C-alpha cells in the first residue's frame, strides 16, 4: 500500500507553489482533482492491459509486469520501450518535485521559521537557489545511505503523518479562527477530514508494524526538525 501511495503522491505538489498560481481558489482544486482522475484512469487502463496480456496469475509471479507484458506483445523492442518510458517518467517526476519541494523551506524562511538564507532568490532566474541546493544535498545524502524501497517508505510515512496533521488543522482552524476567509470548500465536512485522518493513522500504524526500522528512521527525520521549529517559533514571537 505504501508503494501504491508513492505512485500517486504527486497530487500534492501543486499546493507547494500555491502563491505563484493565478486564481488559486479555483485552479488549485481543479488541478488536484483533474490530475488525480487522469492518473487513476491511466493506472487502471494499464493494469487492465497487463491482466489481459499476462493474466492475473502471470502478474502475480512477474517481478517486472510492464516489461513482461510489453515483451509478450512486441518482443524485445517492447521491453526497451518500457525502460525508456520509465526513464522519462522518472525524470519528469524529479523535475516536478525539484521545482515544487524547494518552495517549502523557501516559504518557511520568508515567514521567519527557517534559516534566512533559504529564502534567497536568484537575481537572474528568480528561483530559491539556496533552497534548491540544500534540497539537492539532502537528496544525495539519503540516496547514498538507503535503498529505493527504504526511501519511498521514509517519504510516504512522513508525508502521511503531515497529511493527517493538515486535515486536523482544518478542524482546529474552523473553531479557533472562524473569521478567516476560506476560498476552498471541504466537501463533506467534518466527516471527510475525520475519515481521512482515520485512514492515515491506520496506514502509519501498519507501516510501523510491517517495517519498524524504516518507520523509525522516517519518524526520526521528522523529529530532527522539532528543535529547529521550537527555536524559530520562539524567535518569531
């Protein structure tokens, strides 16, 4: 399930550049909903094609389902095309993550909640250059000391925790700051965020149960940020 969530996880990336999107009250929900539906349709169609070519029994014993299906239909050239498609997809995913994820430390720095240097903008390209370089260093370090399965477990574990916190923040802010303008509607409130938090807690618990070491590392990476958060929060008061 963690691997499946990693495959779908790009839906959140557009919110990282929310301040740079025109009319975000309309375009952010549209981009999230439409992109998620497109990915679901593509994944379902691909899965149906694999099952048609290999059969469910053949898929269950295949380590490389897409490559094996392509090999059956197109031979060796099909396997090569799948490899090329995976490389293109990987580069495309990296491009989106690199461009958006650096906006988080950038926004934190501009809000006085992180190193001021992280808010530095390149004079020519208008990009958060220091945040991008910092992100590169962290990615290289994690890649050097972890396997692919470990890395996506760290990421999904940490992100699900913060997704649950974000959903909880919707409930809390409805009570503590009812006067704040809300350009986004929470469909089915309060059931929707409560159900989401419940599933997120179940996933976190199950991940901790099935992969305790990777979960502990993911939790440790989150906890490393707490001293910094408390420090900058105290300074900003």
